C-alpha cells in the first residue's frame, strides 16, 4: 500500500493535497482496497460549502456504500467529472484521481490532519 509523504490524511481514509490555497481531496489506497471494486461515486456540486468532518460524497462498491467526510472546510471549486462515468479510476490509482477541489476556508484545519507516518500506523492498527 502507498502512503505518499506530500499528502495529509484523515482517520476516515481521505487524503488532502494542498496547492496554492486549493485542497485536492480523494480516498486513500487503504480505503479503495477496503471497499473493493468501486461502481459509483456521488459527487457534491460546484459551489457547495463543505464543513470539516461532515459528509460530502458517497462511494459505492460491490461490497458496500461509504460516506466521505470533508477533511477541511471550504468551497467546492471543481469536481472530478471523470468519476461519474468511470468510478473505477479510484481503484486504478486513488492518488492520481482526486474527487473534489476545495478552496480552503481555514488553513488551521490542516493541522488536525495526519502525516503519512501517522496514517500508516493507523492503518496497521485496523
């Protein structure tokens, strides 16, 4: 399993990459392995307001449905429309296939996220 060092992580298995005030958000390698074959992704709308730790999307696999929680608060500025027709992209490479881009509202919220070492330790305990 991969744990890219440049990303931040949540305990609920989302990742965040920050670039110029915008957070790219996706699911981790651990999450996609746990879910199995992903068959559907319900995305938020552009201009939706996300609140940290609140549900913002749903992923369905052949095994189960899982809600995604926002790692940070902010305004959705773009969704990955490729996932609507090809949700399996999340299985192929969850780190190249972000789900949403969010304009960061509170930079301080990033401090509550896990670094790759802490996230790796968390997954080893599950």
